[in-house]
C-alpha cells in the first residue's frame, strides 16, 4: 500500500516553549543597547544616563518576570495534560483552562517582547548615535532652571511629561518644551511635536535595523523574503520573531517525528535522508525499514507536515501509521487538527524514486 497524507497539527508545548526561547533571546538586544550606553556615555554618573539605564533594565525585568509567569503556567498545563492521559478520563475543564491560559500568556509574552525590543530600542540607539543622550544632561539643567523660577514654565506641563513611559519620547518632549516658539503650546501639541522628532530618529535607523534583522534570519537558516517589503521596525521585529519561533517549532517537530518513527522500527539516516528544500521552505526526511517499507515526511513552517508510507502490502501500513500518530499526541503533545489524504493506493507501487531510496536500506 502507498498512502500520502497532509496534516495540520498543533503542538502547544513545543510552540510555547519556542516562543519562550525567542523571548529569552530578545533580552540580548536590550543588553546590547545597555552596553552601548556604558561605552559611549561621557559620564556614567549623570542623571540622564542613569534614567536610560533604569528604563532598559526595567524593560528587561518586565520580560523576565513575564517569562517566569509563563513557565509556571506551562508546567501546570503539562501536569494537567499528563493526568488526563494517564487516567484516560480527562479532567476537561481543568485541562482546557490551562490550555487557554497558556495560549493567552504566550501571546501576551510575544506582544510584550515585540513592544519593548522594536522601535523603542532603535530610537535609543539613534539618540546615542547623534549624541542626544549626553545632551540630555543639559536639557535637565534647563528644566531645573525653569522649575526654580529662572525661566517661566507650567509645572502641570512638566508633571504630564514626567508621566510619559517611553524614556526617549519623554526626553524629546522636554526638549520641545524648552524651545521658545513652543512656549504657549498645550501638552498635546508638545507631545505631537516630540512624536514627530521621535519618528524622524526612527526613520534614520530603520534601514540599518532591518538589515540587521535580515542577517539574523540568515544566521538562523531562514529566507529574508518575509521582510523584503517591510517598511517599519516594529513590523520587521514581529515578522522576524515569528519566523525564528516557527523554525524552532519545525526543528523540534522534526526531532519528535524522528523519535516516533524510530519507535516503529524505522531506520533514520539523517546524513543521507534528511534534506532541506529552501525554495519550498520545507524539510524532507526519509526513514526506512530493513524489510523495505518506507516513510517519507515533509515538515513545513506553517503548522503542516506530510507523511507518506510506501511499500506495504494491502493496508498493513496502518499498523505503523496509527501508533505513530498516537505517539505524537500522547507522548509528544502534537494534536492532528486536520487530515487530508492526498492520494492512496492499496497496491504496492515501486517507482524509480523509491528504488533509488531503497538502495540506502540498512544505513544507520
């Protein structure tokens, strides 16, 4: 028998673990900017330098705390799932509650990482490039002069600016407030002008950062096509993080398939029978049995994989397919959400392609 089936799958454990790994990696971007501040700032003891340093450390701590919360929920999800399987009577409400919770926290973590490591870091880097970080100390002194009555200023305006969370936008708002031509403007107008300056700084950095993202994709063995037409840092940051997470999921799925198929008595020679098709963005795997049966897989990047069992008499292949799919679900937490038979032939068919593959029988 020969059967080829394409399936949609959902592996919650490996998906959320990959997102967690991507979040942990994102902390490196914050550390990189912190390191730039330490190397370039004229005086590390200045208030402005410490302000930026505190902002970045807080961003890093926020992500780390969210990761820990997320890990704890993931552990509870795994416990609930294991209990359901072992007892064969799933406690559906408890299990489903943790399933939904882990999905939500995973999405929240991804959103947080994208928010704190995209354009906000890029603007800080550009402010460093233009010497605005050290110039911020002069801005602070001018603000103190205004507060002390040396210059006229509305204290309510300063209080509102102090509430701006983004440290760079807050600094730019201070700078706009100090300009004589802005003396009579409202807070909203000051904020709008500061946002314009923020966008200008961001625009100067965008091309450079997107090129860095392309290098990151290449370093992970991924195509840069996904961000070729992306024009903003935040969008590129999200696309790259999603792509890297997706690739981690695929790699882990491949490992799981190899383990599961070996348990069915197949031999997997990853040196000879594992191929990467970069044009189609898939990974191909061929596993063989000494008796001649073959299992072929294509693992895609979008939550799909194809399996093809060949060289079986009649419907004998179901003896390997059924327990293989059950192992994916019960042992490795991969649920098949949709299954579509591409083609099926109950007769043994031998093509030149499979004859060629069968020459490798017995390899290990």
